[in-house]
């Protein structure tokens, strides 16, 4: 039994996996998980889905039980880490206490990008990242009220679906000319717009927010066009920013995320990092990427734990992601960056299930699969093989 202490900062998907993996990899010393949310680490994806819709409790979302941490002798500390004192190998906590470490992992995740517009701090204006955010939103979700969602990305659209289920009137304001513009092909955007409009959501593209108006509490959103949209509550979902302040202040290299190598090491090889707070050079994509997904946080955390335990693992899994809206399950395999062709299996203008394959120079780079779990599995296999695919064979082989 070692007396060395491993400290993990940030208690969510990456942090919770990292502490569990440390034990699996044979770390026999102390393990301390420090997080600034006082509840047990919980699954974040259901926040905009089942948890917002009131279909599950926070307890049901726990990643692991209280019992697990006790049995694995993992100490949880509810505190904010204010500083990393690398020369002393100590953390400075919000309370002023210092916590020494022999191994350190940063899993500080991300926080919502703030809307810079007049009135953005009025009552009734919300962001959605933590369970406590959803609890505040739930206080405002009274059937018949007008909810305005700023941002037509996955979280905005999932939130729209959940609020419709709760009986609110929902408007989605998207600044670009289509929803999901940053992440998907126009065909996929058209599909999700059609579904949301069918469900009664007012989807407005090219709708930039100029100001939020109201007397203490928000009453409306004024668009750049001059038009005003009534609002009893506003939820802002315009993306996230990696939480890198600690790492930056400690002098670690940060480039749109704490830069890590294939073994999850930061620019200080004695400190690892994992999850939404990181960015990584990925040869396959020929560029630096920062992923915002649970599978990636979990994969990086496993590798980071192995690195701390001096085992040789590398981050290898292909990116994948999912989004649930109404009765639709979108599963995404790979990353579509730089795609030059799109092949459809199914008709997104009519069907309730289809797959959009993204190709780059004949190679499959990603697939968006809506209610097509088999296509998703096949796509993951094809992506792993990196075999060149001919279009006809792809749709014939993969289509249901
Ligand atoms: C509403 C919503 C829906 C989502 N849906 C999906 C989905 O369908 N599929 C999917 O794959 N992903 C989804 N995601 C993204 C997914 O939740 C993230 O990729 C995942 O949470 C990343 O985990 P993480 O541990 O890296 O970071 P985070 O979950 O951001 O956790 C970081 C933790 O560190 C804490 N922390 C930060 N700084 C400090 C500090 N200085 N001291 C102490 N604690 C600190 C934070 O408070 C937080 O608790 C969704 C996210 C949201 C918000």
C-alpha cells in the first residue's frame, strides 16, 4: 500500500471515470476527487432530456453510487480549486486550505458561453450545464408560458423538445441560416427543423439576438431585425468554453483546451488532463480537436489513469456522440470536418429514420444516423477499418 496521493480536479464524467480507473490500474495510494458541485457526480446528457422533462431524479443520474466511492476508498471533497502550486505540488482550495498531490489530473470540463447582449442578466434567463441550472429552469416551466431558446445546436434542440413535452410554447432562435449548422449537413438540419416545426416549435433562422428586455424579469427578446419575440423564460445554448483558467494560471499550454498528448499528458508530463477541458492533435483528422462528449471524456480519463500508473495506453477510440429529441435517437460516428460529399440512405424530407454519410476523398469520415442503430454500428466499424467505400456499396451495405 503506497502513501502517494492522486488528486483529480473536477468531479463529472471524466473525473469519476478517472478515479475508478486509477484503482483498476492498480493505484494503491490515496485518491481524492475534488469537485465544486456538492452532489454525487452525475450524468450530464439527461439534463436537457429526461431530467428537464421531469422523468427522472438526480439520484437516478448518479454515475456511481456513494457506496462505490466508499468501497474503493476514494475520498470526495466538495471544494473549488483556486490555484495549482506546481513548485510545491499543492492545490490551493477556495477555503484557503492546501492539498498536496503526488499525481494530478485536471478534469475541469467546460462552462456555457455567455450571451453578450443587453438584458442577458435579467431574471428568467438561464444557461444549462449543471443540475442546479435545470432545477432553476424547472421553477419557470409552467405550461402555456413562452420559452425562447437562443441557439439551435444539440442542447438547444433537446431543450426545445423537453419544453414542448412540458406544454410550453417554444421558439428557437438560431443566428446562422440553419440549425445544427456547425455540426451537420444541410439535409440533417432540414430534417430536424421539419420535426421540431411539426411538434409546434417556432424555429427561426438568421435570428440574431440584439437585447433581452423586461423589468427585472425577462419579457421579450429583441432581434437584430427589430422584431420582438415574447418570452417568459429564455434559455441560452450558444456553445461552451473549456474551463482552462487553473491550467493557464499554472503555466500549462492551453490551445482551445488544455493541450494533451496521446497519453493524456499536459505540457507538464507529471500532470494529466481529460474531458471537455482538453484539446489534442489527432493525426487522423490532421488538426487539433476539442471534443465535447461523454465517450471521449471517458476514454481520455481511462488513458490518463493508465498514464499516472505508468502503463502504456493511448487515446485511440473514434469520436462518437448522440442526441435524443422526441422519439428520435441521433447517433453520430466520427467527425465530419472537411467532408466533400454526402450520401443519404433514406429520405430526411419525408422519413423518420435515415443516415447521412460524410465522405472525404472517397473515405467515410462520419455518419449521422437517425433511428438507425444498425447503420451506426456498421459506420463505426467502417470508420475503424478506414477502407475506401464506393457510394453504391455504402448505401446498399448499410441501409436497413
Ligand atoms: C445539457 C447537456 C446535454 C448533453 N448531452 C450530451 C449527449 O447527449 N451526449 C454526449 O456525449 N455528451 C453530451 N453532453 C456533453 C457532456 O455532458 C460532456 O461532454 C461531459 O459532461 C464532459 O465531462 P467532463 O467531466 O469533461 O466535464 P464536465 O461535465 O463539464 O465536468 C467538469 C466538472 O469540474 C468542475 N470544476 C471545474 N473547475 C473546477 C475547479 N476549479 N474546482 C473544482 N471543480 C471544478 C465543474 O463544476 C464540473 O462539475 C451534454 C452536456 C450538457 C450540458
